[in-house]
């Protein structure tokens, strides 16, 4: 048995694969960091007007008006929800 060590004279074929793998993993880490970092709210959302309970209820009633011919049961549910929302917020004021 010999104790000779094999030292290849040509570069390893696995070296480019390792480099691509490291590059891929680094890119994936950058992508994951961008996806999972919190972002500030868009400027348009920050300046959106605050609606009163009556205005919110009117918007829901408008949706119910649009659905009244195609889905009357759901429209009735929307009308009831708008009334409840308006009544609950009027009681707090």
C-alpha cells in the first residue's frame, strides 16, 4: 500500500459548478430579503380621505344596488350590513 496523494494537474470541473451555486444562492438571498422586508405605505394610501360611517355605508349600498338584479339575496345582505355599520358607528359618536 502506498501513501501517495493524488494531485490533479488540471483544474477541477466542479469549481465552475460551485461558483454558479454560490452565485445562485447569493441572488436567492437578496430576493428573499427584498420580499420579506417591510415597505412603507404608498403615498396615495397615506393621503386617502377618511370616510364617515355614513359614507362607507353609502358605498356598500351602491354595491348592493348594482347587484340587486343579479343576486338579490346578497344585495339584501349588503343593505343589512350597511345599516348595521351605520347604526353601530352612530351609537359610538
